[in-house]
C-alpha cells in the first residue's frame, strides 16, 4: 500500500517537472493568459448551465395553462446560448493552451538536444544512444500529448469543482456535506493506487529506453549482425525486453482500471445519498424540485475531476516519469567545460608540448603514464605501438574531450585549459579511422569543416584531398545525398571526403588516426597522396600501425604499457634495434610475402 509520504513525493515530483519547465512557459504568457480568461468564462457558463432547468421545473411546469409558452421558450434559448458560448470559450482555451504547451515543449526539446551535444564525451561513453534518442523524441512527445489531452481537462474540471461546491453549499449546506461524505474514501483509494501506477510507469519508460538502445545498437551494427548471423539472438533479446516492458504496461493499465472503478463506485454512493436525502427534502418542502435538479447536475460535475484524475492518472504518471527522464539529461553536468577565466585562443602557430601527462579513465587504471614530448610548429610526429597502449587517448586529451589526471598540455606556450573549448577545437582538425559521414550531400559533409565556406573553397579542399574527380563522376556530383554514415561510398572515398572536411578550415594542427587502415591498395595509394597534400605546413600527429607512413615523420614515439619506451627518427629507431625495429622487420616480411603471393596469382592467371 502506498503511504501518504510516498503520495506527497509523487505530487512533488510532478510539480517539480512543471516548475522546471516554467521558464519556457513564461515566453508563452499571452497564450496562457488568454486560455486562463477563456477558462474562467467556461467555468461560469458551466455553473449557469443547469439553471434553465431549475427555472422550467420551478416556474413553468407549475404555472397556469397558456402562460408557460414564453418562459419555456426563454429557458430553451438560454440552454442553447449557454451551451454555444461555453463551446466557443472552451475552443479558445483548448487551442490557446495546446499551442502554448506545444511551443513550450518544442523549446524544451531544442534545449535538451542543445545540452546533449555539449555534454562531455565521458557522459556519452556511458549512455546508450537509443535511450537518449527516446528521451529527446518519445519522452518529450509524451509530455506534449498529456499536456493537451489530460492536463487541460483536469485543470478545467478542478476549477469548476471549486465553483460548484460553493454553489452547492449556498443552495443547501447539509446536502453538500452528504455529497462530500464519500470523498475521504475515494481519496484513500486514490492515494493507495496512484504511487503504484507512477512506479510501474517509470519502470516501463526505463525499459522502453533500454529497448530503444538495443534496437539502435543492432541497426548501427547491421553488417556485423548479418555477417555473424546474429538476427535470431538479437531478436530473442529484443523480444525479452519487449515482454518485460509489456508486463509493466499491463500492470499500469490494471492499476488504472482499479482506480477508475473504485472512484466510480464512490461517486455512485455519493450520488445515491444525495438523491435519497434530496428527494426527502423535496417531499418535506425544504427544497424545490428545481434545486434538486441543479444540485444533481452540480454533483455530477463536482465528481468529474476525481473521475478524470483516475482516468488520466496512468497517463500523467507516464508523463511525470518521462519528464523526470528529460530532467535527468538536463541535470547532467559536463565533466569538461570552460574555466571561469578561459579566453578565446589566438591563432595558433602549432607548437605542441605534453608535459608529464598521466591519465586514467577510472581510478587505479592508468591509460597514460608520465608522457612528455614536444612537436615544433609545422612538423609531423608519429605515434606507433600495439593497440591499447594509449595512442588515441592523446588525441582525446589534446581536444580536451578529457583533462589529464596529472600534467599539462601546452600549445604555443600556454596551457590549453586557459582557452575556451570552441576556440581550441576550431584550430584542431581530426580524421578518424572510421570516418563518419552524415546522411546529407557531399557538399554539406565537406562544408561541416567550415560552416561559412563557399562552394569554390569546398571544391578546392576536395581537390587537395584527391576527392574531386570521383565526386564529379557521381550522377549528382557534390549534391549527391549519402546514405547513413556514408555507406554508399567505398572506404577510401569516405576517407578522402573526411580529409577534405578536415582541411577546409585553415587549422594549424591536424590529427590523423589510422587514416589508411582497412583500405585496398588502390584506395590506400590515393589516400597517401592526399595525406601528403593536406599535411603540408601543418603540425601533424599521426597515429598509425603502418611503418610506411610513420617513417616520414620528424619524430616517432613508440608506446607500450601506457608509456613511451622508444623515441627518435625512423633511421635512429632502426639502429636502436628495439621494439620499433622488430615491428618494422615484421611488417617488411609480411609485405614481401604478400608481394610474392600476388606475383604467383598474377602468373597463374596467364
């Protein structure tokens, strides 16, 4: 059974959601005031609505024959006029409040999306993208729906209740007390079931979020799913989550139905008591028949808010749970943000220094230990070593996706934490191993590198990245719309578009993370040529396993066990005959074997 403190907590939770969205609601104050004024008139007309019936029963039915036509016609006209006016003001209040609600929640959706894009990478590393999408779209959509279809009727009926209770006490206070005698029992039933409904709705929304996350993950990895024939496994897992969500949905529906029926029962008891006592008062002459009819009409409307509250409780509970999930996102704080004294970064020359940098994602698990090195402006450094040795983490630290646990990163003599994030990242460009392209035109994909770029500048960047020719060969050229993640292009073509995007803006620092991994020989050759073009004059940090790329760097750092274990030029490291030399020898041997196999295959095809 739900205790009173838990019920109060539920009420506070719903009120807290409304309070948090009030700043957006204030912008729609004119619409809200218009709806409020119309609502007041609607309530007054609702209170007036039964009075023509009282007039007919008390004044017309018992009047002399032949003298009832005019008063009866007046009463009938009054019924039509009151109903028509009430319909008009109800339309105004409904449309005004619905428009205000939709605008408010559209602004909330924009705010949530804005906040999500600015949360730190550590937040997104832990969150499921499908669940976040559900919060931005589904949860806010549920709030929009309930604000219009449930909250408005409840508000109108609740205010009407106050007015009608006053009229009921004015007509006969004893009968009013009889009418309200069932209220404590109905309230107890409401308090007992409401919290359980809210908890079931909260669990259901949480499980729907997990279900969306699972579906999003499967669709994002559809090639892996098909390659490993995982359709049945993932379908079974999704089905289990779907059934779990369904169980909570059914539980919510059953609890709501119990609440509605219990409220209906207490309403019927209250109505029966009023009818019994009221009829006795009419028989005794203490009350007119018209008064009883007005009273019964008021009683029906007076119980309506509680009936509606029972009817809409599950929807309001789901909306409250959805609102809490939205607020969870808005309450999340970025781990990385601008320091209070941060300033816009000046134009960088591109000298980069890591000063005794140590980093750990979780306490006690080091990813980098005491890393120190320096890159002169316009020079190239290569980071090589086994996977998981911390090379790519350096990229995240330089971009301030994370801050070092200890140590400093310095550009042109100044700690990067002294600069605003936007001005720092605007002067660093990145090309990832898996180049992400958006489902828009090629022109727009390249243009994301510099929003204000002209078409000529976009084409110049494509030429520099050795991408112009294949783009022009496409049916729509630069206006070709790409599939999701650029799936309609080859890996080499995606990589060259990513290079064009990275070089569109004159950023002095360029990070290349495994730019040739997974490419065939022909595409690799074209990407290599593009790399020569785009790295010229830029400070370049190259993360690679490919010794053919690393050998041209001015400095090579070999990482192992979270530390730099060797450093020097290609020739210096070969003479050292250490780990780098061993890795180079292995790749050279594998290259020779591959070349001989290709010769054998070529000979066999003759």
